[in-house]
C-alpha cells in the first residue's frame, strides 16, 4: 500500500501517525508528547500539558481533547480507555 504521508514534514494540524494506549502514571511521561488525547469512557482527566501545566478537566464519553500532553496522571484521573495521538514515528 502506498503511504500518502511518506516524504512529508509532520504537522501538528495533520493526521496523527499512531494512536497509543495510555496507562495513567503519576511518575512517567508519555513516550512522545501527544498532540491530542482520546477518551473512551468519560470522567476526570488529569494531565501535564506540553507547556508544563498540571490540568484536570471533565471529559465525556468518546472525547477528543486537542491539547499537547506529556503525561496522564493516575491520581485524579477517573476517565478510562485513554489514548494519545502521536505524530512521532
């Protein structure tokens, strides 16, 4: 299959290259900063932004939160089925 994205510079406003399952963890950053977070089952989502701010937001089922995230914390997170949009290969 031909990959229409090969040879192109990665853009934050373009499609993610992968959707990575996230296990919330208070001490460990995501392997790559996520360009967005997808949540299957809503609740509270506590995360560290790419800018370094600790944020907690309420999200609904099947939500996409378009914010750069470096970590998803276990403490303070009740949402489940969390996935990170990744533009890193």
